[in-house]
């Protein structure tokens, strides 16, 4: 009998909003985590998102929150108001 193996997948995160808490706290924490990957950001101002995250080549940018929420490739999604309690 073979021992069971647990397969861990890297969480693929999407962040709704590019307001201060997302840009200064949430996104840097995801980028610093060896076990997570930031793959999508949604902003109602897509140009602002492009400017802030131009250095992240593989990042998907959405111009509305609903599109990001429908992205089935994401395992975790964070809204700023969830963080504020």
C-alpha cells in the first residue's frame, strides 16, 4: 500500500480594487508569499490598474469587479471591505 500524497496547488489570487489597502498591504503580501501567486486585479479605472501593475507581465487586469469574480482560475478573491471588518 502506498502512502497517500497530498498535492498542494499554488493559490491563484485576484484582488478587487486598487485602493490603498490593496496596493499597500494585500498585494505586497501576496507577492511576498512563496505559496501564492497574484494573477488578477480588478479596478473600475483600468488605466490606473495598468499604470500600477505594468511591472507584472502575467497579471490579468479587469475593468470591472464582476469579470474577476467570474474567473474560475482563481482560488482566492479579496475585497477591501472584507479586510476592514
